[in-house]
């Protein structure tokens, strides 16, 4: 009967043990080994061990420190409990506390060891999730840039300040807990155990004094850190960000005063505890009252309100000038906008001289009349070819073609098994047969209207009229949400990636990427990891097979380096050997002092940040899956810290193969963000900044903002060197005329080398005396043009619709050139057809099928106008004579 009663408890224990073992096996044992093998396959094993060691050493080390603090103070307390009982008083008379004291002293380790461990884990828990920021603290170094309010290096705020805040907070909580618990033990002993002197033992007094000292020290440290929080105040927005007159002239002195009065009150309190004269409490009460008064002054809002009303508001620019300047300078530095080259451009409406200069064929070959959002429909219709292939995105790039650098659109042909018939979406097809995409397509960005697309690369046989060849065109890694794949395998895969049914043409995977199936043990762990028993029982998997996991480019990089923020647009690069993905990565922080925070979707987990650098370029091999990290901004303090923490992970940009380096570009997401900030902060005079009279905004057309776009052209910065730049036109707030054209480039204009990389921004700023048409003005003029509007009416019928493509706006000499493609799209298949190109310069506009013919027509118009003006001038001079 007794055995039956104990059976439920035994059964429950067995269930609990089984659950613990399962969790440990699945989430620790399996994940550990599979991750280790995956890192080994990427030649990053040392990095794997470093991350693991840092995480557990930091987490375990912090826990040990706090455990030691609690354990030590409890041990000290155990030495002084029960020292002063009356000698002739029995232990029964001394009460229950004496029994606890005896137990605490004699068997103290059994009591305060588990208590110390639990408390330490609770206190240290914030460090477990923030171990990476703690890593920045240990490996951080100076950036060489000082903020202008306190004079500290900015790296202190980005790398050390968050950790100091966390340490101070946890140490203060620990000190208060220890003081409260130890003080409670002494108090209960003093109260419930009679003694002769009715005084605390000397050792207990010293112990409590030290604990009070720790509390005081950590509170004072908190006041010191509170000063730095003023650098992130937003009370002056939307005018400016950061501290102003009230914070620096009123709140900061109050923080210092509160710190001093608290320290004085603490010293008097400690002296009072140790003094035998407890009658004279007046100094103690005065010091405490003074501290409370100073501390509470910050809560009286009417004082700063009065200062704001009678001091700041009557003289806002005078009182806040220096503080606005702090915000302007810090924000420009934080977003790498402090070295922008501003060119004052006097726009002329007479474009005759400029069009003569720019009328060579070279300048027309790279004006993109096909935008990536439009041409992808043509790619899908014409080049997906098989139901299991898919184009997810189109990238812009430049390649050396026919003795000339030409801008192209390029897209990867990726595999998408969900497009197969339902009956074909079985396990074998998904993981062993349809494992990869194949090749890419490439077209010229500049095209003639009413003519077939000019293809540089097309079809499954990788046909190219410009002699492009790729040895390994298979794409095992890409933008698609790929499942795992096992290659090579024993299946005889025929006719998937080519037009041939010959198995010899579908050569098995012979690359180096993936985790090899070298044993049945590995095979079993893979099956457990991926929760797929077919992986273990399949007879088509051999010891030569390799497991490919984390095949989405962004997922792969985030798995490896979660501390980097990624651009949302990795782009494809083709070399003679294979395809690569290049991913721009950022280091961000929300702790750059006095810098305006901004929020951008997809960055910093959606949280605001006020510092960003494109510090890393990441290259992912689309065939093998290798991931290489290159530091593109060695001045960034954050990436330098990670480089010190993870030696061997990052390479220098000089180590990047030249075939890849020539395809580096300025990231679109970064430039868009920078221009959002610069739209306001280009007004660097505090007076102008306060007025906000010249704030810019995105140029708008058809209710949509014009986003930055890529353009390849020789802008005259280096002799006969064409730059691949990002262009972004902007207008005044609530106006349609252009204020500027921003141009972001990676060309080093001092060395002008083909593979040079030196990110820079040039802003062509227009004067206020001449109105420069914005895209909305040009489209309105297009609709009013008799010939063009009549042609639009004819096209916009019979199941077709006229669509106006993205307008390309270029500074040419002293004139602005506007190029806009016109598409006719079928309402059935949505595949657009480039039918005309509109070109506008000065006040003239023409529509034609090619850019050279359009420019020639404009040239003739300006020539006739010039002759007419000369003729009129001659007649006027003759009559006057």
C-alpha cells in the first residue's frame, strides 16, 4: 500500500527528469554540435568558440561576482550574530531568534549559499541578455572625437556609458539588499536577544558602516551618470535636440547640489551612528532636509517654466545659440554628414552650350530608362522559363561591356519549389532535387523605345552577346526563403537547370559549402535538429552529401553576426567564376551625445538611433555559401571594438578581390536616411536653423516621394572616369521647385583609381533667383504639351494603359536635364513596354524613341532659338545705329 502511494510521486519525478533530459538534449546538445559543424564549414570555428566563451564567461563571471558579494557579507554577519547574550540567560529564554542565530553560525553555508546564489542570478539576469554591449565596454577604445559639452570622447557614450548605467543600477540594488538583509539580522538580534550593553558589537557597527558607505558611493555614482542623461533630452523638439539653457544652467547645477548635499548628509548620518551622543540630532535633520529640498527642486516644474517664460522665450536665439550649435555639429558628425561637398549651382534656362557639351553618345548609354520596379515584370514573363524559377528583385550595377562601363539591371533566377504542382511538392523534390537557382539575367539600363530589350545575359544556357561566362552559375544561396538542401546525392537529376535531358549536363554539386554527412551520428543529429525523420532514413544521402542550411542571405548573416544591422537590399554580383551577394552592414547606436535620433524601418529592430556607419561590406558566395566580412569604415569606433573582440573575423577592404571591389556602391537605405537628416541640418547657422526657412523635403510626383536612384556617368571629377552614384533631388518644404540634387559616390576623387573606395556626398545647391522645375512641374508640362498629351490619349485605350516611369534628374553643366520613360502596359499581363522617352532641358521638352535623337532635337531647338535671338539683336542694333 505504501508503494502504491509513492507511485504518483515517483512517476512525476521520472516525467520531470525526462523533460529536462529532452530539453537539454535538443536545445543544448544538438544545437551546440550542429552549430559547431556549421561554423566549421564556414571556416569560422574560432569565432564560434569566442562568442560562446564570451557569453558564458561574462554571464557566469557577473553571476559569480554578485554571488561572492552576497556570500561574503552573509559570512561576515554570521561571525557577529549571537555574540552578546547574557551569560546566565538560558537559550530557551533568549527566544527563537537565538536558535536561528545558532543555526546561521554553525550551519551558515547551508543557509546563505543558496540564498546568495538565487539573489545573484536575479541581480545578474540583465547582463545575460546584454552581454554583447558589455563586450563593447571591455574591448572599446577612444574614437578621437570629443563631444563639446562635457568634453568626453564620444566612444565613452556609445561603448561604456550603457554598461556603466547597468552596473551602477545593479550594484546599488545589491548594496541596498545586502544592507537591508544584514541590517535586519543585526536588528532582530539586538531587539529579541537580551544582552548586557544593549549596543551592537563593534564588528557589526563597522560592517553596517561599510554597507552604508557602499550605498552612498553607488548613489553618488548615479548622480554622476545622471549628468550624461541630459545629453539625450528631447524637451526642445521639434526645434532642436539635446540640452538647452534650462538643462545646463538649471538642472545640471541641481544635480551637482543634490550629489553634494546627499554626500554630506550621509557622512553626518554615519558619524551619528558611531557617536555616543544621540541627543544632538539637529545637524543630521538639517543635512537631510537640505538634501530633500535640493532633490525635490527638480520636481517643481514652475521654476523652469518661469525661466523659460521670462528668460528663454523673449530671447530664444540668444539663449539657445550655443546649444543648437552643439546639436547641429553632433548630428552631422553622427550621420557622417560633416564633410559634404556643397556646390553652389547657378542654373541657366538657356541650355544651348550645355547640350552641345553633353551631346556625345557616351553620356546617353547609361541613363536608366528602365527602373527595377518596372523591368522585373518583363523578366518574369520572358526569363523565368520554368515554373520553379522566380525573380525576386532586380539590382542596378555597372559592368565593363564593349570597351565601356555600362549601367545594367541584373536579377538572380532563384528556385521556388512552391511553384511546382502540388503532387510534385514532396520531400525528395524539395530537399534533394530542386535545390538551387540557376544563373541570372542582365539587360542594359539604357534602352531604345519601340525596340526589343537589349540583353547582356539571358536564358538557361547563359547566352550572352557580350561574352559573359560564369563557371559555376548555380545559386544555392539567395533572397528566397530556402529550406535546407542535401547535395550531392544519389538521385539522377535530369533536365532541371538546362534545356538538355542528358544527366551529364546536370553535374552534381562539387563545391565546398555545407556540413558533410560523415557519419550516421551526424545524420541522426541533423534529423533531430531539422525535425525531419526522412533525413535520417533516406537512402539517397551518402557520406559525400552535404547539408546546406540558413540559405537565405540575410538570415545567414544575422545568424553569424546578430550585432550588425543589415541593409534591406543585398545585391547580386557576377564574376567569371560564380555569383556573389554583397550585403551592406551598419553599426548603429542610440547613445551618440546630442545627436538627433531617427527611426527607420528594418534598422536597430525598429528602435530610434542617432548614429550610423556603413562600416562593413559582407560578401556571400552564392555557390558555396562562404561569408566574408570586410571593414569599409575603419574610423568607426564600434566596428573597431568588434574587430578587437573577434580577431580574424573581419578583413580589410584591401583584401577584397578586385573583381568584387569594383562593384561596391553607396547604400540606398543609408543615403535616404542621411538626406532625411540633412534636409533640416544643412542649415548650420543657429539663426537659420531656428527659423527653418530653408528646410528641404523629398521631391514628390503623383503623390509619391522620389527616392534615391543609381546613375552611372562621368561628372568630371576624374578624367574619363564614370561614377556609379546615387542621386536624390529635394524641394523646399511644401513646394515643388527643386532646391538641390544630392549625389552620393564611392569614387576616391583624389586617387581616381578604378578600385578606389571613398564614400562621399556632393550637394548641388540651387540659388533662389531662378526657379528650377521639380518632377511634378515637368509632369504637369508634359500633360499640357499638345503633341504629347494627344499621343497619350491614343495609347491609353484598347486594354492598355500609359504609365510614366521614374524621372531621372541630372545636373548637366549649368542646366538640369530631365529624362522620363513612358511605358504602355497591358491590363492582362502587366508587362510594360518602353514606347517613348521624354527629355526636357531649360524650358524645352521633346518626346522621341531614343535618347540621342531626343537630344539632337533639343539641340536643334536651342540652335534655332539662339539664331533667332542673334537676328533680333542685329536688327535692333541696325535700327539703333
